[in-house]
C-alpha cells in the first residue's frame, strides 16, 4: 500500500481507474491479513503525529471538525468500524441484526468493556449517547438520527434501535469518529457542550487521555485495561500542533514526527519528502471520509439561473490541467457529484462536460448572452474556500477559462469566517469553489447540496446554490427511506444524472488525501477510516 | 513619553508625595485608556464579517439551523452588540474576562498558560538585542567611517530589512535540517523525563533560534540608534573638554559618552516591548512556540472575540506598565528629568 508520489502520480493521470482498482485490491488483501503480511507487532514506543489546527475539544460527539476527528477515535469507539469497502466490522458491538422492515436494529454489545475511569460500559451508555448527545448536539447527528425514536435496553449488553422510518444510512454512521459512544455517568445532567470531560475525555478506546499543553501538544497513553488484550502496541500517542506548513515538512524530514495527514505539507513538497529514505506516502485509508472539490453556482443570480450558462461554464474548465498542476496528481477527475470511492452509489454514465471552449461559446450565444463591443458577455465573482491554496489556484484557472469565452471574472479573497458568511448566510456570491466530505453515505454526505429543504441560511456547507427542483426532492426523499440496496443505487444514479444536467454545482476533482509516515510505523490503514481509526493495531518497529 | 519636564528647582512638595500623586494620575489615565481600548476593539472586531459560530459550525462541516441557533444562544452571541459590550465591561470590571468558546476554557486560564512562553521569548530577545545593539553601536561609533563601521551599518541594514519569518525558516533549514544542531520546533522535548538541569538546557536549546530571529530586527534598530546617539554626544563641548584634559579615548567613550548616549535607548526599549508582542506572532508560528502571539492570531481567524479582547487588553496593560516604568527609569537615570 506504499508507493512514492513520483511513481504513482503519472499513473493517476493516465489511468486513475486502474490505480484505484489496484488500490482496492491491495487494501482488500491488507484487510485479510495485515499482521501476517507485515510481521510480528512490536510493543512499545511513542508515535508523534502532526495535528493542525489545534482542536477546540477532544470529543467528536460534541464537535465534528477534522482535528477533533483525528484525536477522538483513539479514546472513543463506535458500535462498529468499517473496512475500505464499507463492510461493518465489530467494535463495541459484536453482532447486529436488522428487522425486515428496517425499523428495528438490534446490537449485541461486547462484554467486559470498561471506561477509562473503571466503570463498566453498558447498553445505557449506548442509549444515552445516541438519544441525548448525538441526536441533539452533533452537527450531522441531528439529521442522521432524525428517525431514531428510541434506543431500548432490555439488558446490559443489548441495545435495540427503534426507527419510525427505515434509515439505511444509519448503518454507515456508526464508526467511532462519527458516532462515538460516550459515558453516561460523566455526561448525564450536564451541558454536554461545556462538560469538562470534553477536554479530559473518558472513553473506552485503546488510548487514555494524559495531558494537553495548549498550542503545543496533546498526549495520550496506553489503556492497560483495553478489551482487546495485548493491544494497543504503542505506549503513547503524541499530537504535535505545528501551525506552519514548512515547519511541518521539516518536522517530518528530521524525524521529530512520524505521521501527518491530509494537507500536512504543501502539495509541491510531497514529492521531495517521498524520496527521503525514512518516509513513505500513501493514499489508502480515506475511503470512509473522502472529499470532493466542488464548484457551486448561485442560482439566484440572473445570468447563472440559466442552465445553459452553467453548462457553458462547465465546458471552460480543464480538469486534467487541474489534476496535474494544482493537485500534483493527488486528485482524480470527477465524473459525478458522488465520489467513485462510494462504488455502491457512484455512476459516471451521466452527462459530462469535457474542456470545450467552442461548445461553451455556442451555449452562451444560445442563452442570449451576446458579447458586448468590449468582447465581454457579463461579469461574475469567484469565491474560494480559504482552507487550501488549491482552491485559489482553481479559481485562477477558472477565471482564465471564463475570460476566453468572454466572461469577466473577479476573484475575491477572504478569511474563513468572512467566506462562510458571504456564501451560506448572505448568499452574496456568484461562483464558489470549495471541498466537502462525502462521509460514507449520500444522505449524510451530499444530499445537503441538492435538497430544497437544505436551503438553510446560516448553515455552512448546506444548499448554497438555492437549487430547488421538486423532481430532485422526490428522488432524495425516496432514497432516504429505501431499504433495498439495488433500488437505492438506482435512485442515486437518477440523482447524479439530474445534478449533471441541471448543474447547481459540479464535482471538479475527487481529492486523493495522502498520509506521509515514517516507514517504521506499521499496520496503518487496516480499515477504511485511515487517520480516524483507533490505532489499536498500529506498531512501531525498533 | 509624557512626562519630561525640565524645571528650575523652586520650593516643592516632598519627592515621595509627588511620586504618589504622579502614579495615581497615570494609573487613572491607564484605566480610562483600557476602557477605551475595549470599546474600540469591540466595535472593530464586530465589523469583521462572521462570528465564532460560523467558524465552529463551518469546521464541523455544517449542521442544521437548530444546531447553529443553539450554539449561538449558548454563547450569548444572539444578543445585540451593545448588550454584549456592556456585559463584557461589567464582567471585566470584576476581573472576569469571560470564556473562550473555541477553546472551552476561561480566557484568564488560557492567557496564563501561554504567558510564560511569551515572557521567556521576549526577555531573551530583548536582552540579546539590547546588549548586542549597544556593543555594536559603541564599537561603530568609536571607529566612525572605518571599514568596521561600514560593515556594521550594512549588517544592521540587512537585519532591519530581512523579513522575520524568512530568517526563521532559513535558520531552521540550516541549523535543524542540515546541521542537526538545534531543534526547530516547540519549546521543549515532549515526555523526555529530564531532571531540572537537563530540562533547563533543553528549553534553552529550543529558545536559541526563535529568540535570535526575534532579536535581529531590534538589534539593528539599537545599533543604529546607539551609534548616532554616541556620535551626537561626541560632538558636545564637555567631550572636547575631556579630550583637552588628556583623558584616554577609552575612558571618554565609556565614562563620558556611553552613560549619556544610552538614554534614548531606554525610550526605544519601552517601545520595543509593545512591538515584540506583534512580531512574536510570526516567530511563534514558524517555530511552533506556544505563546500569546499565536493564541491571538488563531483567535482572530476563529472570531473568538472574548479571547482576543482579553489578549489585547492584557497586551495594552503590559505596554502601559512598560511605559510607566520607562518614564520612572528615565527620571532616575537623568537627574534633569523628573516625574510630575
């Protein structure tokens, strides 16, 4: 599962599909027997990893931002975890059973599990976590668990989910990072958002909280009473908060830290680092939480309300150029709004918009957007998410493409709060470039961009384009409660076709997140959660 | 500097009484200044679009309107700005500086946890820049227009013009990556189980690069200032007298010129303390130094207004105190100047 950027970048460009196929195959093999394939695990050692920015709290049940998601699953577990193909694997639940109508799910819980403070873990904790925390305080949980009306606890080791509508996506939202099981005895009767345990967590996971020096590091230590005897292998996990990109590269290069994920270093630094003898780069482990780079149109604007104009703009974007020069190969061309890593939903057999300026001009003429005497048809603004330089570069490329067909574009730069408010509260934008996670299931991950009920002022990453199509709503609402996987896939194929026809937004590239790590670190990415897994299996060669 | 007044010496109140009256007046002004700073900051910060909840919910990848509403209400951000401001002032008057939503901690605890790191970095860098600046300035002034003087001038110019972060990064590349001599990130080795001596040494090693980076700019300023101040005094009559008496050049430089030339440096020192808080942001970011500067910077990007105003208030208080101390030191150093 390890290759250098130089070796695989060209292959990604020419045959991304083949590579992904190979990746899935390798990942499958790894899941079958990682320990056997990689030798005998060694006990001991401290793994230092890069974390940026500093998280607000350490519990993903009350804060679902990505730095929290990196730390929390080491201390908190979910009912299950997932392999790279989304197959459910036991964690705090040892088995589960869904009724035929999809409205009852029974979980048998793991016996002998203890919280870090020594109290026993029971079905009451499961009941409390879902009904009192996730359903009320989790940014996505309120929507994901909307049809969960009760969790019954017939005995200490059985939890029965009662739903008023089938909610197939729940079965993909049960990982420790998305739906952590939290201790009832710590949180009961308190305001969960302000509970002091958010800073000094008590979980069931393989690592226990040790200390947090603000602005410096977070340290976790081995949980000696972990239910999976003999694990974890590492003595300590240290999350170093290093705010500067170049400093992070140096920290990896000098061996001060051994693990970094996502945007850990500037993309143009990755190739250099991957050539160092001690480091390796992989794109495995991002199956569960994969991101897509989108371009979104504000349909409230008169010019952009015309579908032909949006399609014309889509034809001006040279995605191959983006993949190669902006993403340095750490992305593949998007063919639909749903990532190809979600193979049971994704389809690319839908309208596509290859780079074609003639077609763009023709569509603009048809739409009545004639060129003025100065060669300009109309003006637009482009906003980009300040979470990455890639989005600014994408905006620049888009501007050049638009200029060639007579659309004058102005790029607006802003800091994150300004940007979020401008796009999703004030709706004061024309074209918006950003990335969003597809999070395991379309209902959780991307329905929010197309459902008319997600046109919610003040909610970031909701339906910002203002897209309101009753046909789309019907498809989405049917898919929410469709328990038959084949029928559900068919519904999402219709949905993707409609998105690519109407183009309220469009996927530009599927981001290939990468992890840079020291070659001494073994057994990474044994599940589809990658950096968001518990690290109970990870060990460090001497 | 507000208080220099050169007077003849008529019959006056006792020195102690005057000092007390002076201090009371200055502290009264300081309190008013601080209130004005809070109000001004409140207004300016609220002019920036977006609030802490936009950031929190944005980082969480969205949410529902109820979720956002609930957060905003929980933190009192659904109130009009004047209500928030009055609440803040009333609380601050009782020394309650509020709660950082973003960090889930009280603002005072946060500032206090970061203060030692910043103070250490500032003290080291002030000592370094002041000492080196005086030495180089004196050296240059004694050999004015010589090669050494010119070389020092060029060096000072380079240090003055070099961006802090660039110097920091280059120092990391050289001393950390290439030579592997000094650590380039953090304040100490994590979980090293050192005894107190090793731990001190460890912090010292981590301190070298950031303190030097931060000191360079001010060293340049001090060098230029010291040199010109020395030259100015060299031109005064009493130095000519000293020369005429046949005193040695060394004695003239160190006994007659230096003590008088150092006065403007004290003024500059007072100003530097304020400027260092600003410069510390860059150095703390590049070197991952867990200080106040970065805390303030993050607070801006996260619209963590309680925390930011707390830090600004604290920084303002620090500058006011530094100015007051500078004035008192000035009066003590130069008998012609007195507090009034």
